[in-house]
């Protein structure tokens, strides 16, 4: 199959090129390609499929409580909204429930359901501190525990790809040194200061969970986690719906570290639905005017998706190219999947979006096959 006449986002810029696909892979990108099956997409933009590495759920379901069959429904919903790859993201719950969560998500990963592909699991909690717990249930937070982590990872089939932890916890640095060789370690839900954050990065951490949220604010005498992100070459998640982080701050961070921003939704089960009462990690969440909060007003995830956020970033005054990279190439690189997904590039999976010049979704291709 040859995709012709679209404006293709390849090599971090838009180009008038054709894209040849064989099976589920991109095999050629050049001008004036020909084949037996040619599809003209004149007037449209061809973007790499978006990758959400931090999403708890959508369409009424949550990766922490969903059965494999319900996860399959989520995969369809993600794909219908332009997200072609995800990390199934968990919440802090009782340990026996975490074990079941690992098994359920392993089943879904191995089943390879139609729709968005689950690249692995993002274990957000239970190794977090209580002072910046956000919407994680404090009674189920745990100290750093290598045997417990090994048990969860084994039950997941080795599919924990991103591990969030508080570097202030005793034993955190040793844990980071041990596991950063094979997992992406993210600093999360912490009041860690600048020096501790730098120590964690030097130990092997390469990622920061939802920058600005569940961490200390930037102070000119104690720059904290935010200052470390500017100084060190780590990847930083950013929720770009305009509620978790003000548009001005989003613009600032794209200008400072745009090549390392990983756009995430941090979406919960209410994503794709309306206002009402929902649940996240066993806690009640109330959604009103797109904002999700706990009973006490704590922000609890979002109801957005990456396609909406890309549009937001452009409306905030930033280049479309920067937004696309933050939703595709950067997340793939952050979880060490850049040799499989994240770009329209020869040798990678043929996951891409066809959108209008207004960034409205027209078609979705996953593994070289049209999904919508």
C-alpha cells in the first residue's frame, strides 16, 4: 500500500512525500512512490500515531479495576480518538488488588486486542510518600520494597515499563540504581528538593511524572524538581488540557525543554463521557466542566486525550510540530520504544493519523490497517 499526496510529518517536519507500507511496517518514504494499492490523501496531514504513557482509563473503565474484556473496549476507544499506543497506568490500591491488576493487564497485553496497542504498564504507586500523594489512597502506600516489586513485575509478565516512585523514601536511590537498567524510573508524587532530585537522576532516573503536579512549586532559593528538570536531560510529563497547568506555563516549558516534554492525558474513566460521579483507584471523583476532583477538591486525573491536547498546545500559541513530537516521538523514546513506534520512519510500525489542516481526525491506521 502506498499513501500518496498527503503532507507527511517525517523527520520532525512536514514534507510532501509518499509512504509505502508492507504488512505492519513502513518500508519506504520518498517522492513519487507507486504500488498496486495507492491511496490518495490530498489535502490532509499524515501524523505519527499518538502515544499516551500515563493514562488510567477512559470510556467508563479504569485499568485498575477493569477486566481484560473491559480493557479491550478501552483499546478501541483510545484508537478512535487518535491514540495508537498506551501504557496501562495503575493506582495505589491494596497489594492483593495490585497483583490482580498486573494479571488482568498482562492478559490484555498478550491478547493484543484490536485498537490501541498496550506497550506495557505504568506502575504509579504504591511506592509514594504521603505528603504529595495527590489522589492516591494513603492507607495503601508502601515503602520501597524490592521483593514486592519483583512479585508485581513477574505477575505482569515483565511488562512494567514505567515505574513511578518518591525519591525521598528510604532505599529509593539503591532501588533506582538497580532497576533503571531495565525499567524507566520516574520521580513522582514527592516533596523532594533539588539536591535529592539530582541525586535520583544521577542514580538512573530519567523521567518525571506530571510536571508541576504533586510536587513542590518552583522557588528561587529552592528550585526543587522543576529546577532539576531544566538542568538535567530527563523527560518530563506535561498535562496540556489547561487545567492542571496554566497555558502560560505550558508555553514556557515547551520553550525551555520542548525536546524532552512527554505529553500525557493522565485521563481517568470519565474521559470521553460527561459530567458526573466516577471512581479512580477506589476513590470517588466528581467531574464538572471537564475538571475531575476528589471530594476535598484535589485534582484527580483528567478527562482529556492527546488529540485534544495537541490542539490545545497549538491554540496556546506553540508550533504544531512541537506538539506532535511531544505526543509521539518523545513518549516513545522515554519508554525505550523508539525503534518500534513514535515516528513515520522506515522500519517502524505503520501507526499513523490522517487529520485535516484544522487537526480534526479523519482516519486512524494501526499496524498498516485502517481502524477508523
